C-alpha cells in the first residue's frame, strides 16, 4: 500500500519573494524595478498607512513587487524586472538569474518554472537611486 503524496501549494507572494531574493543576490543586478501599477499601489497603501497607527514598513532590496507570477496551463511563469549593471555582461546575468530562480522554484515546489527576465534599465555604475 502506498501513501499518497500531498499536493504542495505555495502562494504567489512566497514565489515572488524567492525570485526577488535570487535576483538581488545575483551579480550584475543593481536593483529590482517594480511595474508602474505596483508602484502606484504601493504609494496608495503607504498614504493609507500614514493615517494608521504603527511603525512604517521598511523597504526591502528584494522587492517582490518587481515580480509577476502567472499560472497558465503548464509551468508557472515568473517575470522579474531588473536594473542591470553590465558587470558581468547582461546576457550572463540574465542567464544566471533564470537558472537560479528556476532551481529555487523547483526546490520549493517540485514544479517547473518558465522564468522571464525583463531588463527595465541599465545602470553601469550600479548606483541607481532607490525608487521614489
């Protein structure tokens, strides 16, 4: 008699955080770039929090708002928007990042991932100002 293996379900937020952490710890990534809709959402949330008691939520360099998760038929799609430094070359950075995120998703979920990296900007000095 075999014991059934339970199905593991991982939230999109957890996947986004894992992908974001992999991105900011990869050589050649200056920082992550959230999509405009996420920036606007964050601004509205921050404004609302300004009227609520409690400490402000600190910003993280591994910003999951720069990651989009989609669930089409087949593997989960993970899209990460980065600002590249160019050192190492951008293609090497993107390839390494795709492999790191694919491995992390597989390790966490046992499932395949279609990882897509969008280079939103280029900052050769690696000194990009933090997002406003």
